[in-house]
C-alpha cells in the first residue's frame, strides 16, 4: 500500500498541543480521505471521500501498525517503551516532514547551509534570494568546507538535514 499526504495546510498560531493542519490522504494514488486536526490535543478528524468506505480507516490503522517502524517514548524518564506507528502518528510525521522541507527550502534561498566539524552551520546574507556571487563569496572565505547543502539536489540536502536533526534530538 502506498500512502501519501498531500495538499497540507498548517497553521502555526493555532498549533497548541498538536499540529493544526488539514490535508488529503491518497491510497495507491487515489484520493481517499480528508484529515485534519484543530491543534488543541484531540485526535485527528477523518472523513472518507466519495464511495470510499469508512472501514478504510481501521484498515489503514492496522496496516500502519503492521508495516511501519515502531518508535520509542518515555513519559516519566524511565526506559522508553516501544510504540506502534498508527495511522494518526503517520499523518503527524508526514506533517512534520512537510514542515521540515518547507523550512529547508526557505533557508536555502536566504543562506548558505553547510556542515563544519559535524555541526550544521548557516552563513546568512542580507538578501531576499542568494545568487552565484554569494556562493562564490562563501567558497572563497570557507575553502575547506566540503558539504554545502545549497549545491546538492534538494532530496540529498534534505536527507543530510534530517540526519542532523535526528542526531540532535
């Protein structure tokens, strides 16, 4: 089964305990569910589209629990307990990845993002959008920098960015 969450709209100011968002879930390329959350800590709202039966929600939940990696959490500082990834958790992780992609795209237009001694660094310029002159200036002043995210295909840059974020959690 191929799941995709598309047409995501996120509200920063309304996200209190959870993401305040809405989106459309596609199952194997077919528009199947509307999903949303008001951001106040309650569960997601799910509505099927067209003739999709409401039972698909339970099927999706079971499929996610069976096929997606488990995750660990500790609420009281003790050893983390392993949890199933249910459909709602999948949706929230998709929103999280959407926001990370958006953040990285924004940063790549305004600053040079690079790694130095394993740390993610930013070199900002007071411009709306970086140009070749800024990259040349950066390279002249940082000759030993090997990993510059701005020079990579976006998906590769995102992979490095996500790996760094996971390491620092």
